[in-house]
């Protein structure tokens, strides 16, 4: 139990660090340049999507590391996947957990359930953080730029 919670804590901190730095980079990049609002929206969305994919990948590495250990638990439901391509299963499951989709085709057991729950909570918080960042930035840009005539 302690191992899974420790590893999950590290993964959460890494994901939050990635997100924080992505927001700083986007904010600084957009502040230094005079960017048209449409381009700013495109750059912001793509930058945030890249950050979220990176965060999902961080958790996928955690699942790959812990999956199948007797004490930690495993992911069930992907038995037909070829052995050399299991990274796709971890990445897919991590996406489903992070975004709180919860398809249920792959299910964690034992202590991996705790990791999944914390990834889902982290994903919800970071997605909300992205939305509030976009909202605040768009308010700033819309106040500065006159509406099109």
C-alpha cells in the first residue's frame, strides 16, 4: 500500500509540475508576442492538449511499472493484447482514468484502484485549471482587442 501511494504521489506531483510549467510557458509566450486572438486560441489549445497528453503518459508509466505485481494489483481486461504492445493498454487506460470517462473495459484491482482514483481526481483538477486559464486569458484578450466590424 505504501509503495503505491508513494509512487502515485510522485506521479501527481510530476503531472502538476508539467501543467504548471506548460501554463507558465504559454502565458509568457503569449505575453511577449502580439498574437491575433484566433492564433492565440489555437496555440493555447494545442499547448494544453500536449501538456495533458504528457501528464497521461506519466501515469501510464506508473501503471506499466506497477501492473502485475502481486501486492499492488493489476489491470484486468486486456488479456488479448500482444505482449510487445502493452504500452498502448496503459496509455489508453490512463486516458480513460485521467478524463474520468470510465469505460470499464479495463479494470484495476487491489491498490491500483487507489492510483486510478487519484489520477482521475488529478485529471479533473488539471482540466479545470486549463479551462480557467483559457477563460482568464480570453477575457484579457477580448478586453484588449476590439470586436471585428
